[in-house]
């Protein structure tokens, strides 16, 4: 493995987490009409099986996943995601997501976005004398997304997530298309405990191969603690894309929600 690269990537993650600490300190300040509020949300989780951004693919190994959402207004947000193999700290994928809400109404929202850059990593083996060594290689893709979202009420919504990605490196899939019908349902269990279900039916096309899938995420949340427990499942309904007939994981996560008040 390229140890220098791995060290640098961890330094970037530490820098982002340090920024979140600054947000936490700033959230204690008061606000007035000349202030601007920047919302910062994030989560860190460990899992026995890291799922990709597209749930048809998984790492098949324990992973650490970091998600962030920085929103400086009602329309624009920056939402980077970082995934690492837990055993050796090897980067798995970095995705830098930029989103803009074209329509931002109470019941209906539509956003467009790009993942620039989207950086999946893979391990390449090469022979040296007398051993075989591994190094990290980077594939490059540029995805674009479009998402209309209908909000039924404060606990339920339905969205259609559409994504197209163009491979710009020789080793990447040339054309990737994803259409996913998604739902979010928050079910209160007690005053402080809730259960969230995120099912989706999606169609995936990778160059000449395609498939239909069902996936869902289940999350237990409590208002009294930032920790949460979740599980993701994925099952192909009909597909000629290589993958497991059924895939799942369990994850333990930690979430935060802070506000940075910027004086104008």
C-alpha cells in the first residue's frame, strides 16, 4: 500500500473534523439580523461491510465511513463522503458532492448536482524481486444527478434519484446510469426513540450490463444520544451485473448537527 498517500488522506479527515469542532464552539454565540448561519451536519460510522454510494456494490469487509453536509443557505450544499477499509485504513472511495435546489417549496423540491471529483480507489499488485507488492490506483468518473422530491409530511417523503456518470480514465466504467425510486419514513416509537426506513427500487446500467434491485436502510435513533444503529440490505431482482444474491451490513454511527454563525 502507498503509506504516504494513506497518511495524507487521514490528515484531510482530521482537518474536516477539526472544522466541525469550530462549528460547535461557534454555535454557542448569539445571532442577529446581520448574521449568516451555516448549517453543518456530519456522521461517522463503522460497519462490518461497507456499502458503496450505489448499494449494488459493497466492500465485503469492515469499513469506516464519514459523511458531511455543509449548507450555507436554503439552496446550495456541499456533501463530501469518505470511505476507508477498517483493517488497514486503505481509502476505498472519496466523493465530493455539490447540490443546488432548483425548486425549494414546502411540499416539492428539485435538486441538481455533480460529484466532482468522484474518486474510487483500487489495489494493484506488481511484482518486485523477490516479493509482490500492492499500490493504490485511482479511477476517475464525473457523475451528474437530478432529484425531484415530494414531501408528504414531516415524517414521510418520496423521491426519484437519477444519476449519470461518465468514466474519464481508461480503467473506469465508461457509462453508468442509475434511476432509483426512494422513500423515507420516520416512525416514532417513544418520545425519544424513532425508527427510520429508507427503501428503494432502482435500475442500474454499467455500459452493456444492467439490473433491477431492491435495497433498504433501517436506522434506530434516539434524541438522548448522538449514536445510532443501522443496517443496509441489497437484493438483485434481475441482473447480469456481477454481485451477491443478497448483501447486508450492521453499522454503529455517531451524528452531529451544528451551526456556524458568521458576522456580516
